[in-house]
C-alpha cells in the first residue's frame, strides 16, 4: 500500500489561512489503512482546525467528505455538485490523489494535508514499513524476495557494503541490512549459489529516469 | 455510600474507555468543555482485555493533538479507578476539577459559552 503521514497542523493552518470555507477530502484506500487520511483522520483534522480557528477568533466552515478512491475520476467527480461552495479543498489522499483532484477541478485550490512517503506493508497494527520503490524492473527473484532498491540504504545490487555489521545497516542501527537479509533468505531457500552471480548494473530507464511513467492496456480501453 | 463530587463534572457513559477516540474528545472541546478525563478500570481489570490500556495510549495521542491546537495537554487525562472504589472516583473528580480551574477556561470555546462558564470558574 501507499503510506503517508498527516502534515503538522501548523503547516495546514498556514495553507488555509486565507479561507473561511473549506472541504476536507479523505480517501478510503491505502491512506485509510495507514491511518493518515481516512474518515477518522478527516474528522480529527476538521476538529483541530475548528478549535484553532475558534481560538484565533476567526470563523471557519468545514465540510468533511471521504471518497472511495481519490485516484479514479469516477469517484473524484462525486464532489462536483458541491465543490464550488468551498474556497479550497484540503486533500488527505496520497500525492496521486491530491494531484488528480486538482486536475479534475483546475479552477479550485487543492492543498495537500499528507506527506506521501513510501510503498510498504503493515508490520503490526500501527507500524508500517517500506518495501518497494517502484523501480519498474523487479529483481526480487534474484535477491531472495528482498528488495535491494528500497531496503538497502544505498540501493546496492551486489552488497553488502563494508558498513554492514551484526545484521544492521550503518545508516541506522535499528534498520536491518538488506543484504544480510538477502543472504540469510538465499541460505534458507538453498539458493546461496545465486549470491556468487554478479547482478549487472541496473538499467534505471524503467524507473523514473525516463520521466513520469504511464501504463496502458489497449484491450481495456473503451475507445 | 453517599459521596459528593463537583457538579461541573458531566458523566458520559461508554461501555469501555477503549471506545473513546480522539474525535469524541476533540468534539467535546468544540462543544465548549474545559477538560476531559477518562475514568477506566484498573490495568489488568478490563472486561475487554485491553480497552483501558488502549485508551491510555490514545490519551497520549490526544494530548499531542491538543498541543497542536494550542491547548494545554493537561486538559485531557486518563485515570484508572476500580469500579467499586467510590471514594477514589470522587477524589479524581475533585482533583481534575482543581487542575482545570487552575488552567482557567478553555481558550477555544465560543464567546457565549465563555460567559456561561464564568459562573463555574468563579464559583
Ligand atoms: S526491485 Fe524494484 S519493483 Fe522490485 S521490489 Fe524493489 S523497487 Fe520494487
Ligand atoms: S549496511 Fe547493508 S543495507 Fe546498509 S547500505 Fe550497506 S549493504 Fe545496504
């Protein structure tokens, strides 16, 4: 899933300073699961903003609304009937959702309330961890199912580096060395011989080197 | 046991303190209260196993939210009181009332509610 963090209140307050009537727009997908921008977080932000505005003695009217998804136009368009009643939209979706909302309503001020951080997993309730960087050319079959791009601080393809010690990464003592994990997993799988193969330099073109990426399935297109 | 406790304390019954989330507490502040405390069971005594432990953690989060808004984090607290401990219940109500009195009225209530509250604070 896509994981993100709610921006600090101060930053959001600053963004909405000129406005008296705003729409806070949540998303029910990843950002709900990582407890950053779902219905509850929309309610918390709305309440925080109302309280701080009351304290300043400035009024604010807030509508709370959470879409099924903010990365599909069918859902975003659900706000069409009422979006114009609001001076600005504060989006609590990931960066993709925020942008798509802005794109669908070019005349509207759309502001981000989320810092989108990574593609990851839920380790336990309340703990999320990065796993993939969307490099566009997956090598997990070579690396024991552990991603060297996202999980090695240096994205090394033939690790570990000299900084690996007792299974931990030199960049952060609380982080497992991805290459230690890779070696351990290859051992478990009986594939340690793969470790002897040099993985050639990665072609980063399928990653972001070629600019923003588009995926097309002609067979699914309607026209 | 007929114990008295400050009349400004309004009780909201919930099945378990684990039911109380940040939104409920923030909304109470929106409605003009000066403080909120959760009176949960003693640790280890939760009928729902961990409700009171989760509530305790949530109170820490709620304090952070209050700070962000510019309210004193002490305006929200968690207490653990055994169900049978009436005297402790009354004592906590007094303690919290005194604490909130010392902090003064909530700065986020609308002007009309501040008027209402003056009576309570000046009593
Ligand atoms: S190799 Fe690339 S696609 Fe595969 S998990 Fe890592 S970043 Fe994601
Ligand atoms: S210690 Fe391991 S994870 Fe950290 S940078 Fe070196 S190889 Fe990568």
